[in-house]
C-alpha cells in the first residue's frame, strides 16, 4: 500500500513539474510579446516626434489659409450687394420701359431697342480694350464680337 502512495506522490510531483514548466513557458512568451510591443511603441514614439512639428506647421498653414479665405469671401460681399443693386435697377428699368411701351408689340420693342443695345456692346468693348491697355504687364490680345454679341479675346 505504501508503494501506491509513493507512486501517487511521484505522479503528483511530475504533474506539478509539467504545470510549472508550462507556466514558465507561457510567462516567457508573454515577456517576449511585451518586449516586441515595447520596441514597436518606441518606434511609433520616434515617428510621432518627427511628425508632430510637421503636423503643427500644417495646422498653422491651414488656419492662415482659412483666415485668408474668410477675408476674401467677406471682400466679395460688397460686390454681391452691388450686383443686387444692379439687378434691382434693371428690374426697375424694365418696369418703367414696360409701362412706357404699353402698346408696342415685342417685335417693335426689340427693333427700337437695337441701337441702344449696340451702344452698350460698343461701350463694353471700349471698356474691355481700355482695361487691357491700362495693364502694363498684360499680354496684347485682340477682341472679337461673337454672334451672341459678347466681346471675347481671340485665342491663338
């Protein structure tokens, strides 16, 4: 009977040794994983130290670009207000012409307004040429009037 007890104790000791070896191998793997993770985090930290100043510079540039865009958009507000005023003036002029021409047919109205429209086109052409002439650094361009009565530069 004593032999069985010794064999049981021996088997328990062997099982305990196997468990200890397994736990030690498991702890070694965990330690290796932590080492690898530490190296990876160190590399990430180095790369972030390199990237952080560049990101800060980019954020500053984006901020200045946004400020510049905001200034330029606010500068166009007066232009759109002026365009609104021009639209209102055209609308008022159209209403006045419609009241004045109450009995004239649309064909006659177009025929009678043709000289006025030609003057507007030529004034626009003169303004276009004057602006080109005033620009000293601008390249010389010729302008033509297309079938839609619009003034456009000739493309070479």
